[in-house]
C-alpha cells in the first residue's frame, strides 16, 4: 500500500462525497449504484486449469479464519412475478424430481472434500426460485442431507426461502423435522391490489392469517421481505403494510427498494404505457424513511440498513455473513460462492448443469482471489450495519479517510465520533453508494 497524501485532491468528486442538498435522503446521489460497482474485472481461469486449481483448494484441510456458509439454489417458480428478471423454470414435478436427484448427488460429493469437513458452517440458505415448491418429502430429505453430511455449528441457521402460497402445514412440519430453523417468505406487499399487479398469489387476509399461524407455533424463526416502490403503492397503503408486519407477529422483516429490469414484465408494461412510470428514487427514499421511523417507534431492533427484528430469535445470519466476505459453498444450478477466495458461479442452465452430473463443480470461470477482498468486505459489512469503526479499516486507513468522512458529514450522510462513523438515516438509504464510494476513495487517493 502506498499513501499518496501529497497528491490527494482537496476537492473530492460528488460521486464519492455525495451532493450538498436540503434533503440528503432524497438527493445525496444522482442514483443508486449496484453492489461492487467499484470493482474491475477479476482475473479468472477456465477449463481444466480452473478445475485443477479449485480441486487443489478443496484438498486443503486447514480452514481459514473466515466464517462459512452454504448456498443451495432451487431455480423453480410456479408464477413469474412482474418485477422479476430471474425466472428460470416453471415448477413442474417431473423436472423438479430430476433436479432434486442431481442436487442430492452434488451435495454428497461436495460434503466429502477435506475443505468442507475442515470447519463447521455457520449458516445454510436454500434460495431460488421458490424452494417451498419442493414437496414435503424433498424438504425433509434436503434438511437431513445438510445435517447428516456437513459439519455445522451448534447454532447454525438453516433457512428455507419461498412463498406462503401452498406452503401447507405438512410442508412446514416436514421442513422442521428435516432440521430447517428459519423461513424467509417473499410477501413484497400485503395489499391485494398491489399484489395482483405484481402477479403475487393470494390476497392480504390469507397472507396475514397464514403468517400469524406460523409464528404462533413458535417452532422456527419467521422472516419476510417487503418491497417499496411497486405499482399502486401509496404512502397510505405502505403504512398499512408496515402495520401488517407488526400484526403478523413475524420475527424479522427486510425492506427492499424496487429495481426494474429490462427483461421483467413490469418494465415491459411500463415501456408499453400499460403501467405508470415507477416511483423515482427520491420518492422511494421517503418510503424507506417511513418504514425506518415506524419500526423504530415500534421498538424493533435494526440489524442492517434494510433489516429489522422484533426479538432475539432473528439473526439473518446468512445475509450478514455474505456481506462480511464469508466463504460460501455453492450447490445447484445457478448457485454462486467462493472457496478460499476463489469465486465461481455454477451454470444456470439446468440442461448444461445436469449433463455434467459426474462433476460436482459445473462452472465456466474461476475468479482468482483479489488483494483487498477482506478490506472491501469489511467496508460493505460496515456500511450495511451503519457504523464504520477503525477496526474495520485499520487505524491508519481510518485516519486517512477523514477527509471523506468529513465531506459525508457536511452532506448529511454520517455523524462523526472519535471512535466511529455512524451513518445517518440518509446514509443508510444510500449505504451501497457509500460502500462503493469508500472503496473508490481508497483506490484513487490512497493507492490502495
């Protein structure tokens, strides 16, 4: 690392500091940036060189200091939501049965590596897609495979993602018996009109009642997602959504901003004039503020800029570990992860994935470790949680970042303390921009 203090400009660009504005919540940055946009292309390997390198890493039986998790992908949905650009396959029983058989084979093969057995896993996340579309027998077996073949910490969080539609008591009990301890449901909105426009199944009354039933069992952690900025949302029905979260009794809730994609039905309808233009970022910022303030008033504890919990059960451990740069073992078509810092994304196409069933690693490229990966992960995690401390950056870097921190404070994005930088509500809304900006600052002005 080289410190270029003498050449560091006194006037930092607004793309890094944000704009001075009477309302930094709404206008600090021109637009939201995506995660990791500060990163350039990573050097990668392909073909036999990639497989050989990965297999060398998998034979290492000495674990790193990093926490670790497993991500298992189930790429099936019965209905494509209007805002989704990631729909892959309809939930057809025969196709899902064939997929599950290959998935089981892959799980067993990956459990056998020395790397896998070298250290216990802290969290498991079964995502999609709609994993709750698996049948009860498959849910039970998947949980059993995880618990029997992988080393897990005593309090390992095992999450099943999905939707409430057709998530029967039989499925719930089968998943519990298999060892699942946390369920994350994509509610997106309780409002029936908003749900219908988003192609979500079921009406508000059923969703609310079903959540109340599941939480009343007290058998597992129940969390949900809401999206703000959907068509037909208003401050009034958004407020009712927030109140419904409290009425449902769920243990945790995420508030996500609607992002529109070119391939989504929502964007096509907007382009064709069948739907009004979506809310602007500044309008969605006010919805975020509405949710933030309401949950604060209700006494919920904030775990990250977008996640709240009403008690000690909810930890949202997988999401937290992923942002901390944890090692993640990927399983299934379309699953991504990293082994000892080597990143990979498995083939999304099921046909291609299944055709290589004798090889548990079915990917195109293997990204090589980057020099500052741990620092970048520490920055992402700090901004996600809303507090940047010297321990995250190192004392020297923390001190050298003071010009940026002071500019952020002047623009209403943070509050400076002697031993930390705390993001304001506006800073939390722009937390991804903040993380990217801090990484960019280190690259440009500190030669790091």
